[in-house]
C-alpha cells in the first residue's frame, strides 16, 4: 500500500520501502531508468544506503527498485510505503 508524507524524512532507515516520482531520480538519468514511464509515475523500492553531499548528511538515498536497478534520489523526495498490519513502527 502506498501512502505517507514526502519530504523531511529524517526517520527513514536503510531497508525501508519507499516510493517517489520518476522525475525525482538524481542518478542515473531519468531516461535510463525506464523510458516507458511518465515522469509523475510513482516508483517503489528499498533504501539500500544513504549518502552525503555538500548539502548535508543523508542528502541522498540509494534505492533498489523492484526488478530494475539502483537509483539515487534526494531523501526529501522519498516517502515511506504505508505499513501493513505486521509493521510495528
């Protein structure tokens, strides 16, 4: 189930399932990810690790896409996938 808030996600952790718009992908180029999707389509993946930048700690996340590849997305553009009944967060 997709749901949650986008932006300011300081509580996101490695292993969290997240969603984001294709247009939010920082690396690789959006065209390399999936040419057939529209920019506003939502992608779902799992946070593999966080990276730092001049903008600060945890500015970007490496997200593993289901049956695709890894992409780098600004953390502020990620939203956690809504928890199911067994999630204790």
